[in-house]
C-alpha cells in the first residue's frame, strides 16, 4: 500500500512510472493539452543501516493533486450501531449529514440555511500546466475504513484498538489523571512495547535512575508510612508490618492512586523504526510508563515510652522499610 502525503490538504493519485503519464493529461476547452503538475509524495522504505525511512517520490513518479468537494465519509454506522431511518435521526444528525453533503458548507451555515460564502468562483484560465486535476467524485473513504488501512500498513494492534474505539460508546476524557476512565489492561503489554524504538531503554532509565530520585523516594515514604501506621494501629504486637501490594492490583485505577511513585514519558520519537511510524506509534502515540510500590519489607524495633508524670506507658515501634 502506498501512502501519499501532501501539505496542501488535497487528495493525491500516485503515478508509478512514465507509462501512466496519460492518466494525468487534461484536455481544456480551447483544444490545447494541459498537463497536470506533479508534486512529491513520500513512502516508507526499508534502509539497510537506518531501518525504515521516508523516500521521496518526485518527477514522473510524483503525485497529482486533485481538487474535489468530496470529504471523508461519516455515513457508515459504527459497529453494532442501529441504522436509523431519516425520520428517526435527531436534528443534529440531520444537520451533520447536510454539512457532509454540502461539501464546503459549515454547520453554522446549515443551521441558518445560508449559502456558503464564495460558492461561485470565476473559472481560472487554462494554461499549459495545471496545479490540480478536478474530480467531482472519488472512491469513498469512510472513517470506519481507518482500521482496515492500519491493518494493510502492518499495524494490527492499532487497528484492533481503533475498531474497539469506534464501537464503544461516546466518552469524553476530562484530563483528571485519577478519574474513572475505560481501561484495557490486556491488549498492550510492556513485553510487546519493548520491541519498538527505545522503549526498553527508557524503561531501564525509569527503573535504574528515576525511581531513586528524591521526589520518588519522598512519595514512596509517605505512602508506606501511611499504610504501616494503619497496620500498626490495628495490631496489638506489630509482629509483621511487611506487605505486598499485588493483591490490590485488581482495581488498577485505585492501585495507581495508592501506590504509583514515578513515571517515564514515552514520546512518538521513542517508538519509531528509523524515521517511520510503527504499530506502537499508531496505537498509543505519546504515553507514560508508571512505577509503583510492590513488596515492602519492614524491620521493626519495638519499645515502650514511659510518661512518669501521667504514669503511663506507650507501645512504640521504629520501622525501616525496604522496597523490592
């Protein structure tokens, strides 16, 4: 599969060689042949020394820009969604469809029943070279086709995530890291992520350096002290204050709130293959890897504190914790 990239926001049709040059010749009204100018586009190619790189296709192998009012289609229903009859659609759905069909008409213009500005434009004079080919109708590309395109590129995990996203109910993320959010803890694993880019190196940096920072240690001390104190208060002898957090990982959201102490940010540049996007890049984009407290061994020195004035004694413990 070829991917055409252009910064002009236009559709591109790719020519593979000189034998197809006549695909892009337009005959104007005045009888002169006007050749459509070709623009460069880029494809991913395997390099011996640099992994995958972007290769520029120019000249006879360039792409032809296409002027068209057609846009990405949103007509196809999401998986599992019931197809509504026109009379059953909401007002917003009908206006959105009119916007789609109207091409350049905005949603505001549809609501106000106003014609779009600049609908009639004077035709440009024909020249020996044209910037783009005019096409009223192209093969439809629906939003639901994106997972299929991902599969063809070789991004099966990204395609699976996109399919699930499109099939899921509407959800708006509120930018609160501890809020309730949909969680998938099976599709993407660390073992799988380590195969891409420098993710494994960034993980080692987290484990070998960042969790030993002053901020991480202070956060761990606060969380451990709170838990050990509660356990000490509930115990009559403080026989064993050590603990393991793994039984609580079933509620991953609460586990993150209670025990997370440090993180490592992973950017898209850390997941590339050479200069090309990978399945991990397409699946997660930018993401974080979090480190949490696991097993904690607590050594305790027990003693009594006496108050001669009040004639009382208090059972105390001085604890030292080691995280494993």
